[in-house]
């Protein structure tokens, strides 16, 4: 099954891989024929610990392998992390995306999607072209729409208010032009000023401070419905900077899903045999270097004797020493589930980990005999649509691969407080509660009669090795996130703090989107190469080589 590139030559480069905090162009570095650099030949075959087998860990390991190093991946559950695709009982083909499920057209992430030949199709977000019908149910009233123009005037006014707020308070047209041109100097000037002005401001505070959102009712509608991916109220307490990053990078627009499931990306890279290997023979893959499976989860990380490396202990009791270790798992594990040497990180990094804020999230999926929601009622309208509501389910997403194939319903997609409302319920109990709630919106639709397998559900904040869906900073936490993100630059650290690097969603500026986790993985690759005495090619400088020019502002 082939993949056709989402971005064509006559379109501007995607903005999704370009962070306003650190506008390094990862996709150009990744695709350059000179490669990501080289390590001294006597370092070839050196084992490097990579803790965590999510997308960040697998990308880190894959790129280190290509450079001639021997990554040793530790994973306590399964490859993929929060890229977790599961099947239904009696229907093993993966269909439900418990974690990451929608992806913006990042040239960085899709570098790997293309490499694996995976297919991406438009994601059925509210009011998107790929969505036949969108239903908004608020305060007991239901509105059907094919596009924004079909919504009542109040919703259009809220949309206009959001646009006006961004134009007046957030330099939207100037910043978007700079992002499309990849004009680093303008991006840096605008964003550095924004950080200084808004670092202590919550998203709700930003809305309430604008003339455009002077009405509480408008803020309430915007929070419950929003635009693009859906409602925004679960982000109201978060830093407005996190929301502006979403806007400027357009990660909430033009989203896609991976046919067959997103977990195919990390598992595909695990088995992929690169053509451009250094040191290793043709046919080498991460799977072959690991005899098929990663090493078990880590329970201890300490300094080696003499402080020249790291001692890793896994759950089987095996202890192994490495000159460098890259930690890509959920960062709170370093505070609780893994016994760590206190000198593993500088004190400011330990504080930053303690302060990291995570978003909770729950999903409930069912498999249906067919995509029955495309049936028409007596008015000629679809019997169901993608649904946004202030009721228990909050968001309902509908997936189908054709009229003769089973359909998948994400019957409920919730965040934070809404996620906690179902966290203690079993999947079956959630199903009963959600169906009862949806019956108030669709009284004439018998969803239950179409379900052909037991439901599947997840609550990420109760998953012991994840403890949340993704990080999202609170007001005042910019300095913590800066400390975490810039940790790959280690020349200024005490010798005892060098050689242990962090990567992953938690370390990125914008949590919850896979391409940002990939960017931190590439930072870690540069950090490993630098630590081992290697360097990038002069024609293809890496993130550390351009750090002084692009560094996030210090406040």
C-alpha cells in the first residue's frame, strides 16, 4: 500500500516541524544527503542505552544505528508508547488508536511514514472536508453542519472572535508568513517578545483579556466546541504559549490518520533495514540487533565507577554499563518508578521534572458491523455525525474504510476532569454510561444493535508507566520547559552530568504531537554524537551546531 506525499513541490513547506522557540529545520537536516553526522571509527559498535520504546526512543535508536552505534533499547511494555493501536476481540486487525491518532503533515514525522510506505488519509475532525456531518450538542440543543457556514450565528461569532483575538494580540498574520517562509529572524523576534509578554498568562486569561471575548457565553462556547480539533476548555488553565504554538505550527489543521494504525511507525522502524548504514552489514535492523525484542524495563540508573558512564538495571536483574544513555520514557518515571543516582541530573533539571504538568485523557472505542452512521433518516440527513457535546462523551469520532467493512466508533474522547469522570469505570461500564448519554442526542439511533465486539478503553493518567496523555505547561513554567528542552547541550554542565540525555514528548515545547517528540529524538542523536567526539558534516549542521543562533529566549 503506497503513500503519496501530503506536501507537493508547489506548496509551502509545512510549518508543523518548526518550533517558534527553537526554529531549527529538522526535516532539512534529516533529509540532507550528508546525513546526521559521524562518530570516530573506533566508536563504531559502541552500545548506547535507549530507555523507552515509543516513537522518540525508536527514532533515536534507528538513527544511532545508522551512524554505526549499537543502540540497546529498553521497553517495559510494548514498542510504540502512546502510539498504541489495538484490535477488538475476535477481530485482530488493529483498528482503535488508544493514543496518538491524528497527525499534521510534518515533513519530519512523514520522513519516516514515507520510508515505511504507510498510507495516510484525512482525519475526520469536526467540520473537516473528510467529515460527512458534524453535530454540535450544547445545553440540550443539537445543530447539524457540513461546514462552518451551516452553524448558527452565535458559533460563527465565536469563530470570528478567535480570529480577531489572534490577529490583535498574537501577531498572527506576520508570524504565519514568517513560518511559511521559514524566516528564522522574524520568528525569533516575534516569539521572544510574546514569551516575555505572555509567559505568566493562562489561555483563559488571554481570552478574557481580549475585547473579542468580552462575553462569558462566547468563552464558554469556544471552550466546549472550539475550532479545528474541537473544544479548548481543557486547555483553559494551561499557558497561552502552548496554545499559540499549536496555532503557529498549524498542528491542529489538515490532520491525517495512518491507515492500519499509527503503531506501525515505531514497529516498522524497529524492523526496517536502512540502505545507508555505517559499520553494520546490509540487512541490519534494530530487531536483529536485539534478537527480535527490546530489553525489559529499567528499574535503576546510576553512575559507573569513575563517573565515565551509566549503569542500567532492568526488571530481570540484569545490570549493564554504557558510556551514554538516552531516556525517552515518561519523565516522571525518573522521580518514582526508577531508582536514580541523585547526580544523574543537575538540581534545576530535577525541579523541572517535578513541575512538569500532564494532561489526562480517556477514550472508548467500539467496533460496528458497518459504518451505519452514513445511513440517511427521513430528512435525507446522516443518522449520526462526528459529535461535539457538553455531555459525558464530549467527542465522538467515526471511522470507516468503506460501506462493506466494519466501522470503528470512538464513542468518547475526553480530557482532564472529563477523563476522571470515567477513570474508575470498566470499559463495559463506560459503554453503558456513554450510550445513555448519546441517546439524549440521537434518540432514534440504536447504536448498541450495531456493536459486534466488546468495547476497548484507556485512561492514560491511570496507566502506570505513562501517568498522563502528554505534558502541557502551566503559566510560569516556561523556564522549566527550557531547561528540559536544552538539556542536550551539555558542554556547560559539570562532568558528572554529561552523557545522560532526555528526549520525548515531555521534553518538547509542544506536547501531544508526535513530530515534536521526533525533534527531541534528533536533538538526542546530535548530543550522543557530540559526546562521543563525533561531528556533523559542515554542509549539514545539526541543532547543537546552530544552538547559539536559535536558542530559546532566557527569561
